C-alpha cells in the first residue's frame, strides 16, 4: 500500500488529523489496532477547550456536539466546607469550555471518515516503522492476520502512550521526563442527573473528588484513591459515602445517588518525550506526552498537536516549504510544558499527599484561598484551564 501520510492510531488525535488532511486534499491512511466498538466505548475525557471545539467545527465534525455539548461558564472549587465559583468569561474576556465525551467525538469522527474517507482500518496493528530518516518511511502492520506494509511520505504516530512510534526514535536522540504521583483516580459513570451545573473540584478532608457529567441524566465522578487500588475494593455505597463526604459544604447541598454503570482506576503520571519529530516521523497526543487528568488537558493537547501537524503538512503540500515542520517539535513542546506545569500544580494543590504533613495541607488551602481572593490568581487559573492560545 502507498499513501502520502500514514497515521498510526485511530484515537481522537489520529482521526482528527485524518479529517483535517482529507479536507485539504491530502491522501492518508489510518491504522487502528482495536475494533471499532472498542475505540468507540473507551471511557475517558469530557472537558473540551474552546480551541478543541473550534477545531471540530472547522472540520465539520461538530453537528452533534452543537446539540449535545454542555457549555460551561466556569468551575466550582470546594475546600474548607466552602464553595467558590471561578467565572471563566469574566476572567478571560469571554472564553468558555464545553462538556462533550471523548467517546462521542471518536464516534462522530469515525462516522465521517467511514462515510467519505480517507481509509481507516480497524484491527490493523502497526508493528514497526522503518527508515523514518528516509524520504519513504514504511509502516509494517498486521491486518486480518496478514503482515502488510504502508509506504508513506510522512508518518504520524498518534498511537497513544502504549504505542510503538515513540520507540522508533533513536535512543541517542530521545529525552524523557517523568513524574509519578502517590495516588490514583477511581472514576465512575452513574445514571443520575448531575448534582451541579458546573464541574466541582473539591479538596475534601479525605482527599480530592471531582464531579463532572456526560449529559443531563448521566454523572461522571472521580475520587482520589491510593495507588494499587482495585475497583472492587469500592462497593457502590462506599463510593457514594466518600464522594458525599469530600463534597460536603456548610450550605444546603447534597449529592444525588444513582446506579453506577462503570468503574475504573487510573494512575496519575506526567510524561514528556522530546523531541516530537525524527526525520519524517512526527508524534502527536498521548504518544508523546501524558498529564494527570486534574487539569483536563490530555485530549486538548492531543488536538493542538494535531492542528499544528496538519498546518505544517498542508503548508508543505501547498508551498513546498518545510519551515513549519522544522519547528513542529519546538512549537508543540512549548504548549506541552505549559500544560504539564498546570496539570501538576492543579494535582498537587487538590490531592491529599499520603506522605504530606499538616504544613503542606495548610499550604494547599492557602493556594486555594489565594485563587478565590485574588482576581489575577483566579485569572491565571482560568486562562490555563480554558486553554492557552495556539502559537500560530
Ligand atoms: P489515544 O486516545 O490513546 O488513542 C491512541 C490510539 O492508538 C491505537 N494504537 C495503535 N493503533 C495501531 N497500531 C498500534 N501499534 C497502536 N497502538 C495504539 C489505540 O488503540 C488508540 O485507539 O491517544 P490520543 O488520540 O493521543 O488521545 C489522547 C486522549 O485520549 C487523552 O489524552 C485523554 O483521554 C486524557 N484525559 C482527558 N483529557 C482532556 O483533555 N480532558 C479531560 O477531561 C480528560 N479526562 C483523560 C481524562 C484521561 C483519563 N484516563 C483514563 C487516562 C480522564 C481520564 C480518567
Ligand atoms: C471528565 O469529565 O471526564 C473530566 C473533566 C475534567 C477533568 C477530568 C475529567 O479535569
């Protein structure tokens, strides 16, 4: 097989890139190792920055999002049994965020791609990328039990954190930066209307809790738990009791309970791989970097990488200039490190450190109090949360 751009991975990064290139008249093929059903049902992100919504709109993938997406004007911070609203439009000059599940974005992009191309192969697992330094890199993949090869002008690794693209970089070129956190998130989906209008980030006595949502009738909730926790350690009643305790405030408010339909545990990690380009191989999204979900940045970073990759590849296609491609890694990494910093700070500010002491707990509360008492401090959080501008 032959194509212009070979894309490994049919997650949000790979599918959006394919859409943007296809609309610019550039031929590409997406290889996805999983089945369509698996890709469409993996529970993950839900909070979209304005720039992410704009990107989906620009490529004609926002019809359902316009109807079902929930526009939020801020978030609520809870600590010391108090609630504080952070007003995004007021603090950022009009920016908002949108709640729309990653599963739905993936469904929308897959439906478009299957309707009018480009080619998307499920159960097609890339096993090697050969000659990334040459003008014709080749992706070897296994599809329906048969090994095949895809010869490309460029390859983009959108294959997530456990993919193969990153490992193709020569060891002498790769630099990696990693940080593990001493806690995980237990995430649940529940068939119950959200008990709030905005997302609630709570630093409760027992640790962090987040109240998010998927629709007016489905809530998404997260609870800080120790590393190595198994979902079955937490029967439903225990989850609701602990969530209620962590969200508790002195005002009249209570958490509605309902049937829990999914339960999973996610470890928290920061990871950055530099550079994000080697020869004719680019990395985008979780393939190059991951952040803890407290800042809601992972999916949004994947989308901004892909917007830059698409712009650079389209510029090459239209003008023959590789100028943007030469700056791809540097431009992405600047945003990546800003999101890494923000996600780290949010995580550290809101979670109970199992090895921390009373002094650190007081510092956390002082940081939270500063955000709620000082407009510049709140504006800094709002600017980062709603998304820093793209560099171009
Ligand atoms: P993905 O989504 O992991 O997709 C990679 C795809 O590549 C396929 N693949 C391969 N295909 C072919 N050959 C191979 N060798 C392959 N190896 C892998 C995989 O099957 C998969 O389909 O990466 P992508 O596209 O970069 O997207 C990144 C996002 O999924 C991720 O950053 C977010 O989900 C992170 N995240 C959040 N991000 C946000 O922006 N806002 C949020 O609110 C948010 N909440 C979250 C999150 C992640 C979470 N978890 C589970 C880690 C909440 C949670 C709990
Ligand atoms: C989600 O809705 O899944 C979500 C929202 C905000 C976060 C993380 C996850 O910070």
